[in-house]
C-alpha cells in the first residue's frame, strides 16, 4: 500500500475516527501519559504530533505545554487535520498549528522541536524508517521522541480476530513483513531497532497493558466499522453479500468479549522512546 492509498483510506475514515476519538483517548490514556512523560512534553516545550488523527492527544499536549509552548499537529489526511483545527478553536487553544502531509516528508524546520510524539501511527506508514529520520531531523539535539504502537496479535485479540475474519472473507492475505499493518512494529525490539537506525540514542521500550471498555459488543463493531481505516479498506471492494457476512462474523467474534459489566477487551501497546544525541 502506498501513501496515496493510505491517504484515501484515512480521508474516508476521518469522520468515523472523529466520532470515536474520545473512546480511543480513554482506552489509550495510560499509554498517552507514558508517551508524554518519555517525550518530555512539559510547560514551554515545542511539540510535533505526527499522525495526529482528530487530535485528542494534540489538545492534551497543548494544555500541558501551556501558553509558552506550542504543538504542531500533522497528518496525511486533510480531513483529520481539519478536525484538529476545529477542536483546538472550540477548546480556546491558540498554541496549536496544523500541517497536512505524510510523516515521511515532514516540511518542518530542522532542529525546531523539543519533543515528537506519535500515537498509533508509525505501524501504518508506508515507510516508518523515513518518518523516524524526518522526526530526528526536526528535533533539536537533546530532544526526545516517543511513540505508541500495538504489540502482538495474541495480546490484542480484539484487534486481531476481526482482522482475520475480514481477511478471510475478502480473500486477502495479511500484510507481508515490512508492510504497513496493525502489528507490523509490535514484536519486541522491532521499533527500538528502527529508532536506533534513524540515529536515536538512549532508546528503550515500555509495554503498557490496557482495556477497551464499551457498553456492548455492538458498540465495538460500530467503532471498527466507522473508525478503523485499515479494517474498512480490507472489505470495502468486496460484493455486498460478502461484506455483510464478514461484518456479521466480526460481530459474533466480538460478542466473546461481553461480560455482565459490558464489553471488556484486553489490549497491549509498546511505548518506545529515544533521544536525538546532543
Ligand atoms: C489510528 S489513527 C491515530 C490517530 C491519533 N494519533 C490517535 O491516537 O488518536 C492513525 C493516523 O495516522 C495517519 N497516517 C497514516 N499514515 C500516515 C503517514 N504516512 N503520515 C502521516 N499520517 C499518517 C492517519 O491519517 C490517521 O489519522
């Protein structure tokens, strides 16, 4: 999948992503806190948020850096960035600016950021190594990057099982190693190695366990259908009966996460961090 296809996929998913972003924000909060702390998002900092989506973490970063700091939110999809602008304006945050473009081709001044953050983005990029090189260039010496990616299919059954179902019904195969995919950077050490190759020092990974909580499995199904660009793209070109059968089976699969307290699914992410050497 190239950058043009990825952009189209996420332009289409942007309205749904924006609708579900508060759920994603609550789900990811422990990982987001860790990412901010490892990247050094603190009062007065200049922060670059890569693959910002609808910007829930952008706005938290903007509040953390305060009026003396600044956040540049960047995403490949114009519609995502539009949501960030509207949300920042509605929140009265004047310290957020936006940038549309692939992370691999970041058009920002070199040495101009104290921190780079990227939540749930890198594994979806056509060329994550190039994005890390661009982020390294954007940081001042001593500046830090922290990023969040999903770990493995076993540790993320809510993400993995629907993916298998959609791939089987559509007759497609999982992405080949090295291609964009939900779990493409989730093996222990994989993303850390990419950071080291891009020139980062003091590279380390922290695993964070999470739970996605929703009222019912039907909500999880709607969330995947509306917001998850990659999942939507797998099945969108299949005939309607195939799509219907695939989504019905995804719904049954998700029902296994229902309990008397609602839908509760375990998940696991890695927060990886590194420093641009001084
Ligand atoms: C799963 S969403 C995560 C959004 C946000 N970071 C969050 O955690 O809520 C992935 C985002 O990556 C963006 N994206 C995908 N490929 C990209 C690329 N090559 N460069 C920049 N953004 C990209 C998509 O448009 C989408 O907004």
